C-alpha cells in the first residue's frame, strides 16, 4: 500500500470509532440497559446477495432480536414490543447516514378467549386453545405488523401483495409438535411478497421465530477465554445450539438499494422505545459484537443510542483495544498485541476494503458493507471463513448465516491482515500474525451441552438454502437435555 493510501487511512482512523476486533459471541445482553430489555436487544445482523436459485438479483437483510430463547419458554413466549420501532438502515452513498430505512411496527392482538368452567366464563391463561394453523383461529394472542420505507424524509407504506393491504402477521412461536405438527410448513404461510415504493420488482418479508444461527463456545469465551485459541476449529460444542431467536427478514431488489454507479451499500439495525412524545434508540447492531467486547462499560448504553456518523467519539477504544491485551495476558506470545494505529481494522471494519467493499466516497462509520456487484456463492461452495477463505461473497463483505465471524475476526484482530490492507502501527514480522485463531465451535448443529463434542458442520441442521435462510426454530415440546429435540 502506498504512502498516500496509508495517510488517508490514518486520517480516517482519526475520525473513526470502535472496531469489532473479535466477534466472540453475538450481541446478547451486551450493555447494562439492554440486558433488561430483551425484546429490543438486537443479537445479529446479516446482509448478503441472495443465493436462493433465481433470486441472485436481490439482497437479503436479517435483523435478529430477543436473545437466548429457550424453546420451552412459555406460556407467553417471545412477542416483539408494540411500543417500539425496529429499523433496518441502508446507506447507499457512503456518508455513514441512513438513506433507506425500513421500519417495523408491531401490534398485539388479544382475543380474550374464555371457557365455560362450571357455568362461569373464565379467561384462558394460555396463548392457544387448540392446534395452531395459518388461520390463527385457536390463537388467543397474535401479533401483526406494518412495514414503512423512509427515504429522504418521506414515509411510504410497503404493501402486502400476498394478502392485499398493508398488514402482515407474525406466526406463533414453535410451542411444540402437538400444537404445530409441521412448523416449517406452518411458518411458510407467513412469507409475504411485498410491493416496495420505487421498486419495479416485488420483494419478500418474513418476521418470526428461527433457530439461532450464530455459533460460539459462549461460556468458555467469557471465562477469561477458557479454551485453546489455536486448537481445532471443530473441537468444542456450539453452546447456543439449543436456542431460538426472532428474525426480521427482508429481501429487496439490488436496484432499489444502490445509488448511481456505486454497488456498495452499508447496513445496520436499531430498535427504539416510545417515551412520551419521542423515540429513544436503545439498541444498535451492524458488525458483530462491537459493543459487547470493545466498548468500555461506561459507554455501552451510549453506543447503543448512537449513529454511525458520530462514531468518532469512541476512537480511544480502537487505538487502545482491550481484547488483544487480554488474549496476550492469558496466552503470552501465542496471542500478539499488534501495534497501533490499527489501520488494517479501519479498512476491514469501518470504511470497507478498497477494491472489495469500500464505497466510492466514504465516511468512516461502523456498519456492515456489501459490494452487491460480487456474485453470490452457492451454498455448497461457500467457505465459512469468507474473504479469508477466498470466498469474496462472505464476511466481511456483508455477512451470511454460514460465515464463522468468530474465527474470521479473531484472526483479523490478531493481525492476519497487517500489511495487506493497512499497517498495524509500526510494521512487525511477528510470526504469530495470522495464526488460525478459533473459539473451537464451527457449526450450528445440535448438541447435548458438553456431553460430547459437536463442533463439526451438520448439513441437515445448519442453514436453509432459501429465504428466510435461518433454520426452523426448535420446538418447545418434546425436548431433551437443554431443549435439544429428542
């Protein structure tokens, strides 16, 4: 990289914010305030070229909320908050501000079912009174939602082309196989074609429960990294393989998201709570785990309320990052502390990598960035190390469900790209730069806690090859150890 390019990166770093040095877990309960607001807690954000056959001209955006759902978590299960607004933001001119905002607003429908109990009409204490089907006739409580596109201050309704009108329904969570014998078939009724203002082709939307697709050796990570960071990638269980999550999935034609000749877009999700006469943003998520392991405790709530264009205020967490110091203290020279300033991370996570996913004009801001001109990789050919594995359609060029963002960002955080896309302060020849760091968990397949090691990829229980891409949620009944189906 030439001197001028390095100078530009150094200047960007001077106005930059925290970088996701290591995505060791998705953003579950990552800040003091959001830990008490699980309905508004964004856990993961995905943005990628659709790889379902015949849908390559689309981008899929998925925002996950309500972390660590136990499948058997009744009787009320996991509704989204009707007093909140959930947003998916798209920046298509590189200025770190939202140009297209898709807003999801929810309404809870309470039907007040009663039963005749010895002549007394008694209110039903459960959300269902019988087997659940697409009509919802036996659902005592159900949620609907509307979808609005905000563009340059103008608000326009996204229409439901499947049912007509502007209302959509959220399926019930996967109560169990007696209530919903075929959940996959049931949930498919809630995938809707949508008419998006300004788009000639229809998109699709789905909001509902899914199996959590994130993969992490969670407990060991937070126990002072109680694992072997240079061990096998598939040597440990995925400790959240028994959890569900709630997804807001939206598929939009590429032509409706990009502007002019620039194929690069940025994206992130936020949730805001209604307080008196205004909205208070309480959750924000773009790249995985920025707030959880990078932002210091005093600023975690502040980060969740912030916007990408204002990210310069968190610069000191980048120039003096915590995680490499922790790893070095636990593993010595096996985990290096790359020198500052980390211009390699500015390029990888903040501005996009020039020639890969950097906009033609860019203002530094933390978000996912996707080059929509890069063709999607078919599921069977995807490399879970993304760009580091030679698959340019993967993370950090956007993020697909299959991408192992834990291992990718561990390696980048420890200097795998030093000198390749930017300097790590003074150049170093440390041989540990680029070692195959890992948390040991690689796949989203089921396991029985720690009874046996199941880090290997299980194709039948990984991800779907079609929209909404995340797998059918685990049922609340019957279930075995830790909710894993028998």
